[in-house]
C-alpha cells in the first residue's frame, strides 16, 4: 500500500521504528532496517525535508506529574469573537489540542489540568469567546500515537 509517492517500504520501516522509539541512534535504527548508518542518516534527512518527521518528542506522562483531569470542551464562537479567541488560545497552557469544527460548535479543545478549580477557571476564561460545553474523560481505553497503517 503506497500512501504517498515520496516514500517507500524502507521509509515506512524507519517511521515505524521511530514511532516505537524516537530515541534510537542512527546506527541502531540502521541495524533494525538493514541499512548502513550513513544511508539511514540520509533517509532521515530526506524524511525530515519532506516533513514526514517533524522533530523528535518525549512522551511525557502528564498524569504522573499531577495533571489528573482530562476534559473536552466544545466552544461555540461566533463572528467577531473568532479571531480574538485564536489570539487568546496560545495563552492557555491547559489546552493540549484545539480543533476547528463544522456544525454548531466552532472548536473542540482537549484540556489537561491538575484540579477541578483549574477547570473551573479555564471555563470562566472561555466565556468571553463563546459558550463552552465540558465533557470529563473517565478513562481512555484506546489512544493511538501513530496511524493504523503506513
């Protein structure tokens, strides 16, 4: 299955390995995909230039750091409030993701916080921009960090 004409099976192997462990050395990655370190490094540079790889990240356990509350906030945001909200959004450290939606709600925010007081404060901060509707996450039975197939 070819998802993009710019990548081949070796590139897919690289992406799979990095998805599993982004801290691999180039030499170890090369061993796993049967390429020399220099050929592996060249492949990595090409994948980065094509933006299939955008930096390397640590998977931080926010729950272990005390951020035990996860919620989704749907926000209506009409007309003149839209652009001011987009300017305000980066100041909200609790917001992990923000998606622009079709339908009645303009945005869906995934937020992670340490307390209900912080959630209440966040909701109050959103009120000037629209009507927030909050859903608390009870558990996450499935969370994918990569596509099903690539």
